[in-house]
């Protein structure tokens, strides 16, 4: 039996967004600015409806801590 996981689906979408929006060369870290990541993640989580605002804020705080260590850039490995 397979269960649909809204968070996993959202993270998959975010990985694709990073790969599309990055300025890194093909096969690179696929970094994007935290502001861009945060905007997209918040938007997608809100239209999904399965992920609470509290969960979204907590997740973005964790990601921002990682991004701060990389000059404000989010790497796919951060999530």
C-alpha cells in the first residue's frame, strides 16, 4: 500500500524548482536564494492545504539556518 505524503511531494517540487532556477552549472549544487525558496515553499504549502502554517514556518526557520551558513543560499541537500 502506498501513501501519498504531501510534504514529500512538496519537497520534490522544491528540488525541481531549485534545479530550474539555479545559476549553478549543470550537475552543481542547484543553489537558490533563501528568499526565493521561502516564497515558493510558502506559496506551494498554502495551496496544498495539508501542511499547516506552523509546520511551514518551522521548516523555513531550519532551512534559513542552513542557508545563513552558505551566504543566504539554499542547497538541495538542506532539505
